[in-house]
C-alpha cells in the first residue's frame, strides 16, 4: 500500500517514472510543501539547498532580473521536471530567480541527498542527465527565440508552454506577470493580447487567459515551442499526449 507521500509521485512525471528501487531511495528524504503564486523557491545568488519537483498544476519560472528592474523568463518548469541544482549538481549559488508562477504543491529534497542518491544509482543519474539536457534545450531555444522572434509569437509560445503543464484551456495568469515573463511593458502586452483576442485565438479575462484555438495557435506561434517539445520527446520518451498535454513519461531505456 503506497504511503500518502508516495502517491504524490504520480503528480510529477520524473518521479512517476522512477523504478521501485529509486523510489525507495528518494522517499525518506522528500517532503511535500504548498506554495502560493508569487512565492520564491530560491533567489539568484543564494545557495540552492533543495531540489523541488512541481506536482500537478504547480508551475515555476526561472527569471533573470536586470539592474534596471526589467526581467525575462528563461525557463518554465511544471510537473514534467524539477527545479534547483538540476544542471549544476546542486549546492551551488543559483544563477536565476525561481518564482512560483502557478501555486500548488511540490515535493522537495535536500540537494546533497539527491547527489548521494545519484551516486548510488545509475538509472537515477541517467534520468537526471536526460532531464538536464531537456531543460538546457529549453533555455537555449529561449535565447534564440528572444533574439529573433516577434513578441506576438513569443507570447503564444509561452501560453502553449504553460498550457502543456496545466492540462487546462484556462490559464490563471495575470497580464502583469505575463509582461514580466516576456520582458515587455504591461501596456504594450495589453495591445498584443487584444490583437490575439481579435484573431479568435485567446480570450483575455481578469487574472486569466483562455486558449480558444490551440491548433491555430500552434501554427501561428514560432517554431520554438514545437522544437523544445520534440527534444523532450526524443530524450525523455513520450511525455506529451495527443493534445499537446503532458500525460505520461516512459522510463528512459
Ligand atoms: Zn521562438
């Protein structure tokens, strides 16, 4: 009979694909914590003591803030992944700010404990290496996207990325946080959203954006969303369902 904590594994695709031995290895060190929207998982420059696995609809964004106060999103992580010391092997200062974008539960564990578990288990090491590669692919694509693609396409790309992680057409996101993610003024973003709404792609409400026509959005958005998704599929197995939603993950072979 799985414990309440072990049942939480189902809420995160990385944890859910662990073999029984790796599950037993991680279980004693995991704790479940609830976060609210806008809370900080870790701040830039601070030690990353924990690795966090977003559960269910929890979404975390990695944000870079500039001295002039402007900011931009560099990666968005939901139940397909993990946050904190995934690439750096943990225990090092964070280079970005990790912000809770959509509040909810996470399972977290001490980074040093995870390092120890990875040393003991090749399958765990393999899974995290593959995931790190996918996260890096997402970040690298963002670099090119931010330099080359117009704001309307980047906006749609980000909405698709969020929808993948929420499994819902209604995205509880404010215009203010979307503007901060995209690194543009709120008034400018409002104009862009109005235009996308007039095209029948989205509906903008108070504190939420509803996806009305995903197939057309996929055509109109830049290639970056599809490109990152293909990389996830190739490296981590079938994590995206037929509607572009994260459904299940095959254990890496
Ligand atoms: Zn792009």
